[in-house]
């Protein structure tokens, strides 16, 4: 799955989708896209990633307590 770095706008390919959708994981292994070549795998914080459209990642992928209300 491709996502985008929020600050730089660079596209990244997420190596493990299970890391991405696990709300207990704060970072994922990605490869930055550099033309036709993929970069080396690096860890990137999920908070720095968005969908290519600019839309935020779903809260259920980021917050393990997304269903809990502390009202």
C-alpha cells in the first residue's frame, strides 16, 4: 500500500500491512520511492503518514483505545 509522508510529500510503500492496521504499533516499515527504484526499508512513525490524497489514517489504526469514551 502506498502512503505519503506528511511533511515532504514523498510516496512510501508500506512493507507490512498488519503493522499499519495494528493500533498498538506506532511505526511501520516503509520504503521511500525514488523514481523507478525503491529505497531501503526504514521505520517511519504512523503519525507522519497520510493517504496520497492527504486524508488522515483511520483512528482505529492509530489509537488502541479508539472505542473507549472517557467522558
